[in-house]
C-alpha cells in the first residue's frame, strides 16, 4: 500500500518492513499494516507497537475494513488500538468507511461518524490533544478492490462531513489540521481528480501502487 500525503508512505507486509525501510529513499516513510492493542502478554502471532518502535517504523495502519469485517475488530477495539499505538510514539493511519448496504440505506455518515467517534473518545481519554500523529483514511468498503470508485463529489462530501464532525466534537484546530485521505480503487487515472478537492488531503492506494508507471502518472499533494 502507498499513502499519498505531502509525503509517501509505503506499507509492505510485516516480514518485509526492515528490507523495504532499508531500500527506500530517505524521504519515503514506512508503515506497518497493523499492530496489537496492548503491551506484552501471550498473544502469539501478533506484532506489538513496541516492536515497530524498536524497528524504527514510524507509521501503522489501523482499522482497515478487512480487519473489521474478517477479524471482527469493533469500533471500540480500533479506537483502543489507535490510542495505544500513539501512546507508544507511532503515527497512525486510521481507516473508516461504509459497506454498500450501508451507503444504499443512507447511513454512510452515521457509520463513519461512529467509527471516528470511537477513535476520538479513546484519544480524549488518553488526553491526546495533538492530532498531528493521526491521519483519517476514508475507504468506502464497496470501492475497495472492486473497480468501483467513489466519485470525487462523493469523496469530498464524506471528507467534508468528517471534518465538520471533528469541529463539532473535538475542536476547530483538530478539524482544520487533521489530514483526511481517500482510499478505494484509486488509480493513476482518477487520483488527480480525487485529490483536487479541498477536503481530500491525500490518497491511500492499494493494488494500483504495484503497477509500473503508477508513480509517474499520479498526482501527489504537496
């Protein structure tokens, strides 16, 4: 995965993190695709936030729709993971997004607001005032690896509503400074138009980032 902000972050599987980190240009960053929710304990197979810090991995992606759907990670669990990762010094890309059924029922904003609230509540409980270490990634589940993509207007609408929610429920400062990026069948053909909207601060790119020529065709925010 590649996250396009005012920087590039590459997120390979765990086993390749040190290799990718060593091979990348120094201005590129690396993210893990997940980490565990607490310190220590008998959690065989899990990778802790502390392990990532020890490897000098600065970023982690949490709350991806596949982990929510396939592994049953609830909003509360994701919120707890985000807060713990940040407490250990990691920067977090926290994913939110609705299913096709939820979109068609008109509950998109109820769903993403609930997901965002769970994250905000945990951060507030941990007295996190500086959200510069948090990036929200809006990923409509119905547009992930399906070839379907939210129109730029749909993406902008949700991003704007998320920013409004942050303003009303956290603070104006957090709302204006928090980066909200879009993911969901992003490609070299559509990324420039998507990124051209005022509340789309970058892109979370999946399979398209592995295609030759993607970097040359893409529009990266500065």
